[in-house]
C-alpha cells in the first residue's frame, strides 16, 4: 500500500485557506498571497504585528473591520496620503483577492485591470468565513 502525504509549505498569513487547511493548491493561491502583500504595501506594515493593539495585530482582520465601518482609508500609510484614490482601489482589490473561496477571487488579469483603473473594482463580498469562524487569540503565531 502506497501512502501519499500532502505537505503544505508556506508562510502563515499568506496561504490561501484551501491550501493551508486542505493542501489543495489552486491557480488562485497566488491571488490570495498577492492580496495580503497589497495590503502590506498600502498600510506600510507587516501582515501580523503583535506589538500593536489586539484589534490591529492581524492585518486582514483589521482591514475587514475598517471596511465594514467604511473607514478603509485609516489603513493607508500616512506617507501615501496623496494617493488615497489609488490606495482605496488597492484595498478593494486586496479584499477581493483574499476571499476564502477561490471562485470568489478574481483572476490576476482582472486584478491588474482593476488596479490600473481599466475596469471598476468589483463589489467586495462579505467577510470571509475564515475570519468570522476563527478567533485569533494566540498572540504567539
């Protein structure tokens, strides 16, 4: 009997949920990672920073909190203040890229078109289930 094991490799916080939880690697795994990196760029901070207040420690969680309260602009690094329209566009695209289901994530060709302003940023669906179902209480991650 041959045993095949799937080993998931990557950096926590940048892995698409279907890959991190089930080892299913899809063509959209990089789309998810791009969304996280886009948020890091626009915010000027890392994906997780446990030295910050608890509500701000995890970038995706904080971004969704700001989005739900229509305050995404608070996420933007102050050094980018003159680029608020572009930063807002990038946040919207990043939220699309980090959806839990790969079917809800846009293909990279659409991501590029949205970031360049060739097409409008699609309406962002609801908060991904991986953020609503999980509590990130382990501050040592």
